[in-house]
């Protein structure tokens, strides 16, 4: 095994000292928050999972040992920021989830952190910012094993609805020739979601890797009590073939079961072959097909349904 030259090791250690001092990584209260960097990382990872994480998943994402993580979780639980709930995916397990207080703490910390970065790079020109980001990506690619390849799912936040609308419009225009009427339809769905959002029964998941959005899906109330609708499933071309569509649909189904919906329906088009395969694999059944020109082209709209519990006997 080769040994790194001493000057290389010294240079890396020098950079580490510079960077930890720059971002305040060794401060007891990171970015002015009442938590250190490690506690802030735990808060971040749990916040990215709308249904929470198991303790094992949290260990894997943070790299912390069980004893250290347990102490951090106990602090957050004691302060009312986190709570343990039964996992919607496995009734034998528990998930760590943020409370409303915890979500508020996370949003406060996120805003402070983003503001600190904005102030840090404010003096830099656009070209220097691009070189800075490129250098960071080079470091991550050179030293990371897989962190940059992991796609995470998180709840929506400000700016995501605009992205959902733009990407649906652009992708479907390019791949199927649909015009701005489809983009308008997506815009109305997003507006209705935001204006009438019931956080106890409705969700949007955004798939993201290294800060780049790669997909979306929504679960909203249906027309009837006990019925939910799956909407706006989107996978960016570079993320296709990775099972992401299956993950997003599984999140919807798991959440719907947890909330207590009786069934999930969705409306799609017969030409969307890949999406139809995902729905069929998740247990959805095609219940109706009907030709239409809702977005200005000849299509066959399809209604699919997944029953989550047997119907009540009359």
C-alpha cells in the first residue's frame, strides 16, 4: 500500500483547519443555534423524511454510533422536537419524526445556514462561485464512497411548486409534444394543493440528490371520504431506471395506509408506459379508459385504483 507524501497530508490537514474554523464546525452552538454541528445534522436528516426515519436509518445517514445518536435523540425528544411513532412501512418498527416544534427548529436553522452561506459567497463573482462549487464537487467525488449517489426524499418547500410545473411542461413537451395547456393543468393542481393543503392527510415528496431535484409525487384527498389521489409523478431522465418511481409510489401508499385512506386512485394516460408499469407493480388496477382532448391532443385517459382495505360489508 502506497503512503501519501507528507506534504499532501499536511496540506489536507491545513485545509481542514481552515474550513472547520470558517464554518464554525467546532463551535458548541453552530450558527447561533442551541445545537452543535452533529445535532444539526441529525435534525436535517430526520427533516428530509416526511414519515421519519428508523434509528438504524438515522445511524446510516449520519455515520453516528448508536450510543451517541441515542443521547442526541433523547435530547430532541425531551425538548419536544422529535417523537417516536409506529413505522407506516413496518408495524414492528418505530420511526423518529419531527414534531411541529422540531419542524420549526429545522426551518429556522435552515434559513440561518443558507443566510450564512449567502453572506460567505457574496463578495465572489459568478465565475469564482462556479469554481468554488466545482472544487467542492471534486473533493466529494474523490473522497466519497457513495454519498453523492444517494437520492433522498423530502417534503416540499418554497420554490418546489414552480419546479414541478416547469419540469412537467418542459419534459412532456419534449417527449410527447404536449403544449402549454398541460403546463397550465399542472399549475392548477399545484395551486390547489398549496391553497387547500391538509398536512395531516396530504403530502408532496421531492426526490433530490446533491441539492438537485430529480422527481416528485403528490398524495391528496380524493372526491370521496376515505379516498386519496396520487398525482404528478415525475422522474427526471437522468434518474430513470434507478427504481425512483417505485420508491415515490411506495411512499404514497405507506402514508395513505398510515393516515387511514380506504383506497388510492390516479389518472394517467395510456401512452405513459413506464409509469403504468410502476402503478401495476404497486398493485394498482386499471378500472376505466376513456378518450379525451383535455390538453389539446388525442389521448386515452386511464383511471387506476388501489384498494388499501377490504370494503365494508353491507
